[in-house]
C-alpha cells in the first residue's frame, strides 16, 4: 500500500504530538503550516524547527489575508479583541471563546486536502501508482475536551467533512480513493497528550502554545494555563520551560 498523509502543524504542543504520532505509523508524511494572519507568526518558526527535527517534509503557506474575512477573533484582530487571561478551566468551557477563529479548521482542512490530493493525483496519473493501493489521511490535532465549545472540534464536524472530501475531490469521485481525517487527540486531555508526546519522543521543547508572541510564555492565557495543567498532572516539567531556563530567558522556579 502507498500510505500518504498531510499533518496540519501549527507549532503547538498538540499538533507536534499529532505529527509525531503520524510519523510513528510509517506514513509518507507532509507537514503543512498555514500563516492565516494570526497574531502569532512565532508559531510558524517553531513549526519549521519541529518539522526539521521530525524529518518531515514541510510546506509553509502564507494566506494572511484570511484575517481580513475571519476578523472576529482575538487571534486575528487582537487590537479589537483582547486575549482572555487568568480564566479557570470551568470558565473556558462556558461558551465559545473569542479566540475561536471563524471557519478556521474548515479552511485549513481544505488547504491540506488540496495539497494531499495534488500529491496523490501526481502519483496516480504521472507515477503509475494504482488507486486501489492508495491510503490518504489528513491529521489534525483537534480536541473536544479542552475547547468543547469550538464547533470545528466536534466529532460531528469531522464526520461531515469526511463525506465532503469524498464527493468534492477527483481522487474520490474518479479513483474511489478515500481521503479521511484522523483526529488522534480528539478525546484526550492535556495530561494524556503530554504523556503521548513524551512517549513518541516529540520535540516538545520546540513547541509554542502561548497566544502572545513574546520571548517567554505569558502563563496567563487559556492555552498557557491548559498546557501548564497538562504537564503538572503528568508530573513532568515542561521541556519548553526547561529550555528557556537553560538559555537564561527565565529564572529557575
């Protein structure tokens, strides 16, 4: 079988663990990082380092004008919508937070699907690979536990998108190749994600989760708090914090 996949790699803890997981399965793996106009271009640099460390082919796509249409978010319009700070996990779960980016996962998945389909069509129509020998997957680090309010992190969403990928693609309609989405972290909490990342030897020291783009994590945004909670519950010090200590960017604590 010819097994090929694209992993959406943001540079964060979850997507890095997902990339390491996909790599462990032996897929021909491509990483796609999208600069969609989010405030955190630092993520892109981290993703580049992570892909190199994992030995994965990597493509960065700059579609930063997406922020002009998906403007109702703290991640694409921080001047208008401040990033929430210091919230409890219970508070985070009460509603869809302002860090939700309208249609982001749908947009990113379609980009990954176009990339993956192009690779597969080339293999079939120019490389002589038989369609019945192709397995195609898009790996995404969606998680329903941390942000249950995000509509594009629900299992129902991915069920519908899988149906769309089948009927909207040439590989699906002409060659009967199923291009499916894999969500290995969907029902894992942060502790379990940390444990999986460590088990897979993912380069967690290179990851960046903070919504702010400083030299060190702010430690107060939702993403920082959830990350810290995950490492604490796993009984492991965050490799990123350890690295920053060694570099003298933060003091011992």
